[in-house]
């Protein structure tokens, strides 16, 4: 559950190529972040993690790339390649 500029919201991810944020009290959609791949998992670091103090989501699909996204504007902050050891 996220808070901050969004109020209290829940973040969901799905294989339909997007991440969504919903308002906790009303269950209404607050934000939709589209991707060009099926999203298998997304997690959230609350306010203060992004440049300028915003919340950041880490979003992954089937490949070893992790997208770090600033939730205030939906812009990719960084793309991280995870390698097996």
C-alpha cells in the first residue's frame, strides 16, 4: 500500500501489460502505467526514493530486466539488468 501524494492506494500488477494504483477508500483507479511486456511482479518503495522525493515502483516481466518507475509521472527512472550468479 502506498501513501504520500497519492493518498492511500493499492498497487496491482497483471499479465495485461500494466501496473495500476487504486484508491483504498473508493477502490477507484488512480493511475495506470502501461508497459510493452506482461508484468509478472511490481513492488513499491514509498515517497522519497525517486529523484525529487517521489515513490518508485520496481516492475519485472519474464526477462532479467527490472524497470524502476517514478510513480508521480510514470517515467522510467532506471533500467536494471539482473544477472545470475
